[in-house]
C-alpha cells in the first residue's frame, strides 16, 4: 500500500518519472515509464535491478548494440488484424527497421559465440548457456522473443532505402511505370512544342512554362488570347488574369496518363495488401516483440538515469532493512549542481546521509534545529526506497544494504481540505488513523513534524501514544520532531532510536549531518540571536521558559560534544588494539617459523656431531690398538676412553641445553609482552574512567579570587604558552617543583598559571596532537638514556629546511615523510621544503601528502623574494 494518493508528488517521484520519460528513445519506452509502479516482491525488484546493471555493462562491452530505429508502430500492427486493410508505405518502412533492431538485440542476447555444442545438446545446452550467459537477466528477457526475418526480407524487396515502393516490386508495376514515364515524356515534348509556337506568335509570354492542374499539364494564357490555342480550359487564377488551357493535341495523352496512374495506385495497393496479409497471422507475436523493444527502451532510460545521478543497482533483501552509506537526494543534488553552474559563487554541496534501521532499532526519531535538514532526510528515505522498489537505481554507496517493504506511508506538509472541512491538525490525525490501521512489521512510515498543529502539551501526548502503537505493531519509520517527551520515549523504549541533525554552535550554521544514537537540540535561542532578534526579547523568553530548561539544553549540547569526542577516542583505541593483535599474531607466527628453523638446524648439527663422533671413535680405537701393540700402560688407555665418553656426552647435551634455554627465553618474552599490554590497557581504561568521572562531577567552578591567590602545594597549573596540566608538589620561595605526567621539573612561579578543575578536565579531554601523543607514549613506556641522548642529538642537528631538488618522486616523498615526522617530534611550528619549480610535479606530490597529515594546519608558497613557488612552507 502506498499512502496517500499523492505520495509520488510529495516525495518528488513525479519529477523522477518525467526525467525517465525524457531519456526514452520512443513512445514505446515512454508508455512503460508512465506505468512503472511500486513492487513489494524482492525477486521482482532484484530482476529489474539486474537488468539495468547488466545493460550498463553491455553498453561498455558491445559496440554493435543498436541504439536507433525505436519506432512505436503498435497501432499500425494492431490495425493489420482486420481483413481487407493494408498498411501504408511509411508504416511498413518503420516496421521493417524496428524489426531489424529487435532481431539484432535478440541475436546478441541469446546467441552463443560457438553454438555447435548447443546444437548437439539441444534444450540442455541452451539451458546451460542461459545460466552461464554474461547477461543472464537480459537473456531471460530476450528468451522466447520472436523475430521475423521473412517479413523483413519481403518488406525490403518491396520498399527501397527511402521507404518508397520499388519499380521492380512486381513485373506489372514495372510495366506500368515504364509506360507512364514514356507517356509523360511524349506529352511534355508535345506541350513544349506548342508552347514555343505560341510564344513565337506572341500568344504567350516568353517566360511562361507548362504547369500542372488537376494532374494534367496545361499552358498559362491571358484571358483575351485563350481562343488562340485550341484546347480545354481547366482553371483560372484567383485574380482572373490567367487561364490554364490544355491543348487538344495532348488531351488524349493526359487521359492515358491518368489511367496509368490509377493502374499504378491499384498495383501498389495490391502489393501493400499482400505484405499486410503476411503480417496478419503473426500480429500477436509481433506485438510481444515490440513489448520487448519497449522494455529495452525503458531499461536504457534507467541506465541513463543512473549515469545522471551516479546511482547504483543494489541487491534487495526480502526482509525490511535500511543500512545506507552516503545516501543522496538526487533532485536536491542536481539542483545544487545547477545553481553552482549558473553562479559565480561555489554552491553548497550536498551532504550524504548515513542512515541505519534494523530489526532492533526500526524507528528513527530525528530532532534538531529548523532548516537543519530533518525534512530532507525524511524525503530522501522515502524517495530512494520508492525508487528502489520501482526498479530504479538509487544514489547510495555500493556497500549499502537494502530491504523490501510492503507499505510506504507518509505524512508531510499541510493537508488542509476545504471540501472535507479538515484543518491541518485534523488531516494529520486522519493520516495517523490510517497509518495505525495498516501498520505492520513490513511497513515504512514517514512523518514530518510529529504531533504539531495543536496545543504542544496534548499534541505531544497524542504523538507519544501513537508512537507507542507503531512500536507495538513493529512498524519501521523515520519521524522528525521537536518534542522533548518523544526524545525521552526513544531513550526508554526498545525499537526506537534518537537521531540528531548536527549544528555548528561556533559558526551558527547547520552541518546537515545525521548522527544516530542521541537526541538533538533545537538551538532556538542561538538561532534567534543570530537572526538579530532584540536581546531584550531573547532574555525575556529565557526567563519565561526558565533557566533549568536553558541549562538542560546547553548540558545536552555539551554531552553530545563530549560523547562525540569519547566515541572517537574509543574507536581509535579499538583500532590500535586490532593493530596490536595483528602484530602479536604476526610475531607469534614468526616465532613458530623460527622454532622450526632452530629444530632443523639442531637436527643437522646433531647429525654432523654424530658423524664426527664416529670418526673420532675410529681414530681412538686405532690409537688404542697402537698402544696395545706397543705394550702401553692400562691407565693411559682408560684415560683416553674417559675423554671419549665425556666428548660424547657433551655432544648429546648440545640440543637439549640449547632448546631449553631458547624456549625459556621466548616464553619469558611473550609473558612480559602480554603483561605490559594488559597493564597499558588497564591504565588507559582507568585514565578514561577518571576523566569521565571528573567531567560529570565538575559542577563547582573556582572564582576569580581563587585564581588570584598565591600558588599552594597541590594546585593544578600550566605553564604560560603551553596546554599541559601539572600539579605543584612543593614550593620553595619563587621556585616550584611541578609534576607533569610522570616527569618532575623545577619552574619559577611567575611562569605558572593556576587553573580550575573544569579547565583541567577540559585540557585532559582535549584531543592530543601527534607530537603530544608521541611524547606521552615515550613517557608511559619509558626510554633508556641512550635513546634520550639520541633524541636530544637529533634536536640539535635538526634543520628546518629540506632540499629534495633533483630527487625522483618516490625518493623525495620518502625524504619528506621522515622530515615531517621529525619536525612533529621536535615540536616545530614551521618548516620549509625546497623542491624547485620545474613542471610542478614534485610540488604537487609533496602537497598531496601534506594534505593527509593531521598535524599540518596549512602549507603555502614561500614569499616571492625568498623562492616563491619553488619552496613550500609548512605550518604545524
């Protein structure tokens, strides 16, 4: 069900349909474009989307695809059903050309490159070809479409390339036309002979030529001289100053021409009737073929629409779901682009929306300031979902997920009705009644400014009750509102989620970005002040509504800001944890490989040792034999054997000892690494928890008197010109020992500034720069004296200028990356990169990289006196 009846005009689909019809090549496609409608069958929608997806690919892959001769001749073909009726030359000409187009399309979509196997396997071969076809959806569309090569050939035999009946269409027609040409030539010669004689006698002016009246050649003559030429007067001019005489000598010849023309016309009609008779038995099949041509025309128009809107053909799930990435309202995007083309100022670009509705959170309640984009967001959902289920491509990211709904119902705008005696609020209530009656778990409901139109308190109560009914029925929806009670309802009920259109309080402008998961503020006071409403009025309004409401709105804005910051923090930590896990997995894999290699080395070493041992045994036995032969003492023999035994034991202990030492060492390293990782995670969690507790409990602010009192032990301070917060450990005269993080340093008291707890929390929660993060990382993990010495040395030797002239692009870029990292580590504020002018390629590569570095706040050419475009100055 689509509700209400003017749904398409409310969401702008009538404009989409108009554009689609303009892209059609003929009335064939336009008639289907006018008839496209909403479908709740996912299989049907997926088939439509597949057709467009394959057609766009086909246009890029096949240069022989026909894109002309789309003629709508269905009326003429239908008329051919009647006996005794013949089609005219032009109609047959258009039929032949369009049938050739259909035949070419069907051949491309259904004929395999090598049809030998299909011919052998028969129906099984064609079925397999259909499954493996490069364009399966278009193949299914073309499969079974009839073509008419015999009719095409017959029409081409009868008509020439200009669509006229050929002279040799039949022998009789050829005879008639030859006789007609001979007679016309004879009449022309006779007439000109008579005309020259009349001109020489002065009866006719010299510049007069024969003319045609009622299909007969005549001579123009003055009324007073008409008796001078013997013949029949056929006509006279409107002024009466000229009469047209047919000389007696050509009357019989003209009569013969008229007879031949009649015979020619009868023969042409006979030929056209004969061709029409060939068409009559296949009219139904031919109409089906033209319906195929109309469908192809419509698919081509959809492909052009996709190119115009940069749209995508997604796969649709049978169950409802909306998980859209970078969704854009196509009409708004085109309007903004058009205004940018016709204006000297850069127009605001459309901000893509990230919209997610799932079975767990199926109703999105959007709040935020007026003119912040709430209604545009709602219309975007309605228009894109309707376009999707009408089989049109939609402007979303290809990674988006789309589902199928049975009903789409919308309540937007003023629906006053004088005829039905309905006020604005009454019309809204009527819409709510119809929506509640129809709503189910496959219904998408779109409501703009929910509950408005009556007294706010009762209007909000009714809206909350209606929203509860939608939740019970499991309906899906996108609803915009300003009511606080509905925001609280979303927080307290499953299935409903708050969303906010973001607003920049500093620049006082909407950001048109949807953030799901939190309610939005209306920023009424701020917007009124920006517009220029008198401050007296704003102050009085604030007093009327109460300071608690104003403060709660500010607290809501602060909470949203802080939540956004901590959410980013959490995502960064999660990402780093994943990177750390990947690194640990990589090291573990490497350790296993090293262990395998170690075992292999020990095995080979053992084999070599055993070989050496065998050789040693042989040598020792030989030595013993020589000793015995020489009657040596037994003690010497025992000693030699004992040394041999000890050598053997040492060789056997090599593998066990090496293995035990290595394994113990690796296990100790892994345990130590895991303990450090666990402790770091614990420390980070504790720091974040403490910061959050401080943020919630920071309600008491220090007064100016507290700030001006002398510094004391335990005060929070920061150095002038720096943002790092420290705590005073003790004070000795004008020197204080301050703890910054895990570092202690002596600072003169006149360089310290006392700060409040709130300022300290804000400083702690402020995102760190890359250099600060690196410094914290060094402090947390600890560094050796040698590392600190190396860093200090690099600081002393660091130069603020880098010369990459003469280097290749990759070499220069590598040098710039190391240079920028060192500059950030050293805390530099500005550096210079000398790259030269040349063709500007090196300059472009370097600036593309600088644009990706978060710490770089700007870069520009050096002053023209110091190098100009050949040097890039980088600010951090």
